[in-house]
C-alpha cells in the first residue's frame, strides 16, 4: 500500500505543476482512502484546496497534517495563511503568533499577522506588526502601505499620507498606496489632491474598484455629477454584480434629480446583496425626500436588523415614524435615544431630535457629534486676510430655500429693506430653481444672486472669499439640503446661524446665532456653541407683503361643520406627539361639538391619526384634514378657524406668524428648547401674553375657556387685529434696523480684533 502511495504522490505533484487540479485532487483522494493519516498527502491536499480558493478546507487538511508533524515549519505557516485567507481571523491570529514565536524573522508571517489585525480592526497592533516587518526589511512596501492604511482607519490622516508616500517612493506603481493616500487626503478636505491620487491608482490598475468608487463619491461631492456617473458606470461595466457600485450610482442619479433611476439603482444593489447597508440607507434617504414614508420606514427597519448600532440609523427610523404619526413603542424609543446621547453616541441627526426631545442639552450634544463627524473644520483655504473697512458691509445669505418655502416667506422683505448705504447683500442659492413667484422676487431683492447649486463646498467658500463677503449667514442649518461644509471651510470672517434651524450648530466655525431673550434665555447660553446675538422683541423676521386671498371661503369649502368651535393646527405632522394628542383629546371632549382641523400630510398619516383619536374615544368626524392649497388661499382659510392650538416640543414657527397675520389667535405652551419657545417669542412681540401658557394644565384650561367663552375670544381677535399693525412682530422696517445693528456690532468687533462675544441690540 505504501508503495502505491509513493507512486501517487509524484503523479499528483506533476499534475499540480501542470495546473491539472482536478486530477491532482483525485489522485490524493485515492491516496487518502488508502492512508487517511498520511502527513504528506494531507499537506498536498491542503495545497490543492488553497489553489482551488477553498482556504478553510485547506486549513482543515493542514491542521490534520500538523498533528502528525507538529514541528513542520511549512505546515504551520500554511495553516496560519489559510485561516487568514478563509477570514477565520481569530484562528489566523493564534496560528501566526505561534509560528512567529518559533520563527521570529519570517517576514511573510509578520505581514500576515499585521493583515489579520487590520481585518479585526485592531489597528495599533497591526502597526506594531508591520513595524516588525520593517525591522527585517526597511524597504518593504506592503508593510509601509499597510501602516498607512491602519493610520487611515485610526483617522490619523497625516500619518496615513506619510506612510503611503514612503511606500510610493519605493514603488511608484503601488496602486493600493495611491488609493489609500486618496482616502486620507479626502478626509483632510484636500479634494483635488485626493482626486489625483485616486486617478493615479486607476492609471496603474484600471480595475482598481476601491479607487474608482471613491473617485465616484468625491466627484459627486464636488458636484461633478456627470463625471461621477461615467466613473461608476465604468465599474458596473467591468462587474455588473458589484452592489456597492450600483448603490453609489444611485447617489449620483439622485443628485442629477433622476429619482426613479436612483431608486432602480438601489433596487439593483439590493438584488445583488440584500444586506448592503449603504444601499439601504441611501434608498431610505431618497424615499424620505420623496415623502414615501412607509417605504422609507420599511427600508430603515431592514437596515436596523443588520446593524442596530449604525450611526444615526435608529434616530432616522424613529423620525420617519413621526412623519406618519406611528407612535408604536414611542416612549421606549425616546428613552433609547436619550440613553445613547448620554453616552455620546451618534444615534440621531440633530434636526430629527427637535420634535422628539424637549431637551436643550440633548440637542446640543447631537449637534456637536454631527458637526465633528460630518463637517469638520478645514484650514485648506487658509486664514482669511484681514480687510480694512471699505464702507459697506457685505452680507452673504446662503440658503437652499430661495423659493416658495417657509424660510423665504419670512425673510423676503428683509432683503428688500436692507439699507444699501451700509450693506451690500449677496444671495447664494444652494437649491434648485423652482421658477416660482417667490424665486423671482428674491432674485430681484439682492445686489447679486448667485446659483451655486452645482459648485462644491470648497468652491463656494472660495467664491465667497473672492467676493469679500464680511458676514456669511446660514439660513438652513441642519435642515434638508444643508451645506454646512461651506462654512467648515470658512466662507467669511464672520459666520452666523439664523432662522432656518432653531438650535445650535455645535460647530466651532459658526460664530453667532441670532436669537432673542425668549428663545435663548441668558442661563441657557451654555447649550450653544455660538455666541448669541440678542435682538429685541423677537429673532424672527416677517414679511408684511404676504398676500391673503380675497376669496370668502365657507366652512363647507373645507368639509368643516357648519356649527361648532374649530380648533386648528397646521404644523407639519412630525411635530405631533402622543402627549400633544392626549391634550387635544381632553380639550375636544370638554368642548361639545368642537372639531380639530389638521394639516393632511399623506394618507397613512391621516389613517394613523384617526386611529389614535378613536383610541382616545373621539369620533373620527371630529378630525378634519386640510389639503395643500396655494399660500394666499392657505392664509385666507385661517379665518375659518377659531383658535390655533400649538405643539410641543417643536412649536409652530412660520405657521404661528401665518396664523397671527391672518387674524387667528395662537395658543402655545412654552417649552424647554429654542424650538419650543418660538411661538412664545412671537406672541410676546405682538403683545398677546394671554395666549402663552407655562404648564400643560394651563394650556388645556385656556383652550377650553376660550372655546366656551365667545366674548373673550372675540376680544382676543380684536386685540390681535389691532396689534398686527402696531406691535414689533410685523414691523419689518424696525426689525431690519435691529438685525442690521447686530451685523454692525459683529463687524466692528471683528475690525477691532475682538473674539466673538454675546451681544445685545437695544429695542
């Protein structure tokens, strides 16, 4: 029998040398049938399985062979390497350490040990292993390149670039080092250099998938969408089953406003790999923007099953549920979010928390985490040279909402009223051109109006510097389509957070937030990274030119009952909470024949709210839904409502001004954050303090009292009508003077080389 095996082994080796793996395996299987514990046969079988790319099977054979010859150096190494190739990293770690303890100068073993640590995300230990490689061979390019990769993982990007450069000095055609160098440069916001590094990797290896995909993302972020599309389609042409490529193609198509095509790309990615987390998240974001909330929720929930700790995912899923008023497990979800925030975990994007938590400290933590994660400050453009005062102060207003949008409806007249003897104003439009009436009006209200939708953050920041903008005002904050990255590059020597986002940005490069004593009390400044610029009366601009349609609507026009008290709340649905609905239910039960008129976001929201009202023993017919109508008609229909009842923790903001402008009283409950104190600020500015409550019981009692006391309500409406034109809230010229005084104080401080400090404008 032994002679037969001795005959089979050289035949198998000869077959291996000729590349005939199937024949070699057949010969060795015959040998194993004769002698299952033949060490050489087991070793050759392991080699065959390795060549067949079956590393775990190979490891099994090497393990059996090693038991027969424990001191065999080749077997020890092959077992360790097969475990690594088979991604059995813990076993690979054990085997490589064991091998190195006997053969400490084996270079390949140290390389493999370092790779194992990299795969296990133990980057410091990986660096130590690769440094041992360099002791044996100081010019080992893979060791240098992988040290750079480990530093990249540790977010020590300067070190990552240093080691990538050393590897490239040894081998200028080392594509992997060029690719990793690009990633590190990208993180340092050295975008052009990063692009050049990716391209170098691709020039060396046109099939370098990581470089191609990273190039795609960078081009997309640089707003070079057509080039990004070419890049990712090259990957797909080479490998049509690359799920990551399909997902990134979806991102590019989304930026090109090809939503259906983007969804098709995400669908293709998930067909290939149903567990592709990137594709799920991208798809969820797009579905949310398309207001297809149920589908978005399903996608996020699927993603949560794959990675419940994924950054921001949990908060996004809860936020989407609020969009359709799905409050299942609501209290537990809020507790989970609060617990994660207390641990400084990236559990939710800042905007989503404004309507979930009445907690200024929580909002601050979330903003700081988000800014440091997504929008790190960059010094790529260098400091802005100090400019002497030239007379006019140049204001740059940045917004994605220069169109028919709540922010524009508030601030439009301010742009028209700015004192052109003291200020020059430039509008930087970050969003698409809807070509609506508001867009046309806004275009005419600026000294310059620049569409920067297709320019990168760095390009926009440089443009603002070239235009010598003195004060850059971000009107969007962390709302949809935000471009915080522009301000991370420092677009102007003074940068201001105003109006669109009711909270702190948590970013060191935003110098001021414009507020009033109500929305940010003195004692609460600790929850803001910005210095507060206090305006008298209220922080909110208003537009006296808002048109109210001349139509005389009847209740029947909106399916309202002919008789009975009409409470209304036209806030977005995500601002509604179970506690708010509990309160409204108690109010309605106490006022016979009353109804509640709400904004109808979508059909699912409507059904969920009807269900919630039914669960609170209220008939569905007491809930009336308002469909979207043109802005002037929306203001006109307010006059059919008797009383607007506000939400908490996120008040009505523009909606409060709308109601008051139309003559409908707004009853609010003051909250514990900026977002929950806005309506209070507006009511104070229109001198209607009797509509401000401090406790839930007071809020409910006041609503019931006004509904049951028509004379008192009529007096309130008369007072509101008189105050509309005599108090500060809608006195836009007065407001313009106040905010201009704030801008001048900021600018004077800058000219005097003073660091930003809290400032106050006298009434």
